[in-house]
C-alpha cells in the first residue's frame, strides 16, 4: 500500500506522522458513534470548527493503544484494532515518560567507562598533567585586550 503523505496523529502533544514513523499504524476514528465519542473524550478533544472527525483524514496512531488491542490477520500485513478499543496511552497519564528525573552531566559522566581519570592514568600521570597547566607569562602585555590602554597609547 502506498504511504499516505498527510497522515498525522490527532492526539494533542503527539507529533507522529506516517512519513516520520512508517513503523506505526494509523487508525481512523470508528464509525460507531458511541465508540467515536469515547475516542474524542479519551484524546481530550472536542469537535468544533478547529477539530472535526473525518473518516480517511483523522487518525490516532498505534502508540496510543495497548499492544493487546492491536493485531494482524493471518496472512495479512495491516495492523488492525480490536473492536471497541479506545486509545489510552498519553503524555498526560505518563505513558512513554522515560524516567522521572534526568541525571546531571556529572552523574552521566561518572557512569561512563574510563571516567575515573586518576584510576586510568595513575597518580604520576595526574601530577604530570597538573605540572603542564598553562600559566600566563608576566612580561607579555603587548596584546592584552582586557586591560585599558596606558596613558599616551
């Protein structure tokens, strides 16, 4: 089947599209009016001038359904929804949040292999590096742009 170019998920805060995520399936809103109302309520939308459900152009991506609600017919390739399925996985109910708090850069660096420099180089290596630290020469003032010009310059 050709990939529909204008196939976007209509769930707020979801930016999935068929073009960017071809591995996802996109599902039309149901024909059954009662189930369609459940979908609209679940995705926290209201039908209005800004949002209308149109079959063939208003979709919800498979990321918002539980895996057990999705299936493929034997011998088929299209991902389908179980009858009566309602989207339930959203940003606002913490679905998809990778972790509560992000580690600081120091915490991330300390977990990398070889991050303990002293252990890797030994005490002598650390002393050699410290001895090589740059110190500004006291007599080089010709190009010091951070000091004000001397009188008469």
